[in-house]
């Protein structure tokens, strides 16, 4: 097993893409910890994976003290954190830049940018103490060129690519390496609501030169590779996984919705 007895912490791991990641790491022999904002989702996660080496705690990554307590719970239980997957994130309600509400902007920045920094810093301190660690952060291909209607989300994800490189410069001498994964549109996870409608699946597929959305399994396979010893020299980098969509501009999603296409 690739990750036998390795301790993996996946933020936002109680459902969606994070839950799928958790299952994949468990199948490879890892001990897996997840946090989530709703106890209901965590309880379902625990029930489904009953008997597996899992640990959960109810906390938002935007709550520094709660995340400190959660990380302490992990290290008190298993002694270490070998791999951190910064998966938790939210998207803003679709809106033109001039119409974005302050509370929506602040919420996205609090979770996607500040929350990822908080978690990385808290876990990173433990990794520096132990002299090793791998941190993978979920960014997005929109971080590279933006997307109409998603300004707070694109800003937050772009920040993560620079944050990753800065952490890598500082922490690599202590044995801690980092990278980002920037997927395009995934057929699952955060897009679960969109893909229930064939019109959105067709539209998002047409935006990609490969003619389809990425599967959850493809994203997980890439995460498992980036977390493995085979990828340790990939440090400070952002790996784009978008089927060739970067720089390939079509009708923005917001305009497509407005035009009913």
C-alpha cells in the first residue's frame, strides 16, 4: 500500500471530492482525519467508514482556534501529520464584479484564502518540528486567467498558487514540500449541482478541448501521485489539470446562463 500508516489530513473531507479523497487514501493504508462545517455530514462519513482508521472534527478552516484544537486532536491521536490536503473551499454566488456583495466577497476570502493559510501554518509548524511533511492545496485553473462572475473565487485561488510557492521557499529546508493542483471543471464535488442539468454538462464539456469534464477519479489519481514519494521534487509548483482549457476562451458561464444557451 502506497500510504500505509501515513497520517493524512483532508480539509472539507466529510463529503464530495474530499470524501472521495479520504476513501482513496484509506484504501492505500493511510490513517485519515477530516474536518467539516456540519456535524451531520461528519456523522454520515463516520457511519459509512465505520471500522476504518478515521478521525473527524467539526470546524471551519476559517476558525483559527478551532483548527488548532482539531490539529492537536490529530497529533494527540496519531502523533504526526504526514500529508495535508487543503481541499475545503467555497464559491461565490455568480455575479458581475460591480454587483458582488461585500458579505459574499468576505466569506469567500475568509474560507478560501485566510482559512487555507491558517490550516497550512498550523499543520506546517508540526511538520517543521518533525522534519518532514507534504502539503497539497486545491487551487483552480481560473486562478490563472480569471472567470467572469467568479471574481472573489478567482482571487482566492490565485492567492493560493503564490502562497504555495512562498511556503515552499521558506519550509523546504525543514523537509516540508508543497504544491498546488489546479483542476478545470470536475464532474462532481463542488459542481454536483451543475452537473445535474445536461445543459451545463454539455456547455462545460464544450469549453474543454478534450470535449469532456474531468472525472473525480482522475483528480484523485493525480492527488495520490502528488502526495507520493514519486512527486516529492514537484515543489512550489501549480499543476494544471484542465484538459487543455487554459487560455482557451469561450462564452463565460455567467453569459451562458443569462442567454439561456
